[in-house]
């Protein structure tokens, strides 16, 4: 028997959510499930989000070009009656139009994700993270959508003094092509307030960690665990620099929460996504791992090229959406160690690109989802 999701909320909040769902059902004139288009749904965050939404009864369409060679990821969902895969480019108007058929809500995950990949491929980054994304956003207007959720990043804060906890009103100081593109997209989406027929929400994600069907080992927690477990050399640059972290499953929970909360709580709002207890220095991450994997060798250096340093305040998402992540960094470390021990990730060396955003082996056009 499926657990009532409203049981997780205080009575007044549950009542408002229930009223909102009645409004949305009346809007579409149907009692059929909400139909969510995940643009970039085969990725590290999109895959667990797919599982989460399907488990709650949503219909899911995934538009993805699989530029990292990870096209096998959706195989796990293809037999599901409420899942549809569309292979294509978010900047391709015809493929996007096809993917949008019957859709009520859109989650924008796609793009070249991360500082290294955008630095390595600046032209492709401009084509995908700026031009294709802008074209995609424009195509969503006038389709009678309910929600459009844009996934941004806390990297937008860049370099912050150590004693400051940044919130959604803090100045943005993007230091990379990736973050600069996210900031530009945020500004464009917010400029559409009052001009479009949907409710947009911007989510600035903390640095992701944890297991996913499309596993990545180019992210801090995941990379550190794998290298130390296998006894590889781990060099940690600027070990006292701060970052916020959040488990991919918690991201999925929050996105679904944005889909169901009353429109006035989320419409054209920006939320940092994470929890203060997962603000950590790189050294603290290493120490958490070394408790479980003692006697590993770690080398520290102050010559890093990544200047980012920021701690984040997550009080807004906690107060407005009653969101508090379930998983700590230690939880993520434990599950990755378990997965490696169980032999689930043995082909990383043979297929490195599938396990990280390192290269673009299957990029088939100048723009990609």
C-alpha cells in the first residue's frame, strides 16, 4: 500500500497542498497523473529523480542526448508504463516539441555540468548552456505548463569570506563559465515573471554526492571515497575551502516538493538546496572518510586553481518548503564504500567517461541536451 505523501507535512500544510492538487487537476480537466518532462533525465541527478517520480505515480518523459556515452541508463525504466524516452537536443525545436506532448511540468537539468567540462569545451558550453538553454526556455512559453523548475548551482556565490553564510539575496560572484551561464539563465528566467503562463522556480543545488544509476566520480565526496578505498593517490587542493553538499535522493525529494506546493510558495522564487550541517571543508570530508578507511595516504596542497569558497544558508527552503535533507555526507560515504565492496562499480577504469563529465564522445551536433 502506498504511503500518503501528505502525512509527512503538518496538517495546515497538507491541506494547502491538497487544495493545490485539486486546482491543478481542474486546470487540466483530468484526474490522470501529472506528466513531468525531465530535460537531461538520464544524468546523475535525473536518474534518481526519475525513480522517485515514477514511484509516486507521476508520468515521466526524458529528453536527453546522452553526450557522455551514458545511453544505457534509461534501459532500467523503458518497460515502465508511465515512462517515455525521447533522444534529442533541448535546442532542437522539433524534438523538444515532440517531448512536450501531454506534459504538465518541466524540470531543466540538461547542460554541460561542472567547471572542468565547460572550461575544456568553451564553444560547446556556449552553444549548450547559453544558446540551446535560452531557446528551450523560450519554447516553453504558451504551452499551458504548470511548473518549470530550473536547476542552478550554489557555485554562483563563488568566493565568500569564511565568516559569512550566504543566502538567496547574497551577491553572486560566478568564477567559471559554468556558473556564469547559470547566473545568466537565472536572470533571464526571473525576467519572465508576469510574462509567461507557468510558475518558474530556481533551485541552487549544493554539490551533489551519493549513489546514482549514472554514477559520477568527478564530484568531491564520490571521488575522494573511491580513490581512498582503492588506495590511489589523493591530492587535496586548498583543504580548508568550504562547500555545501547534498545527496542526490534529497534533491529528488525537493524537486517533487516544488511540484506540489501551492504556487504562491514557489512561483519565481529562488531556493538554496541543502542543509547547513552538510557545509564542510574538503579536509572535513577527508576526515569523515579516514574514520572508515584508516591508514590511507592523503596529500594536501595550497596550489589549487579552484578559488571557490562558500558556506550556504538553507533557512529559506526549510521554512518555505519544510525541506530538511535526510542524508549526511557520512551516509553517502558509507553507501559508496558498500557499493565498491559489492563489486558494483568495477568498470570505472575501463569506461571512465560514463562515470564523470570528462569528455563529449557522443556529441552529434553543435548543441545538445
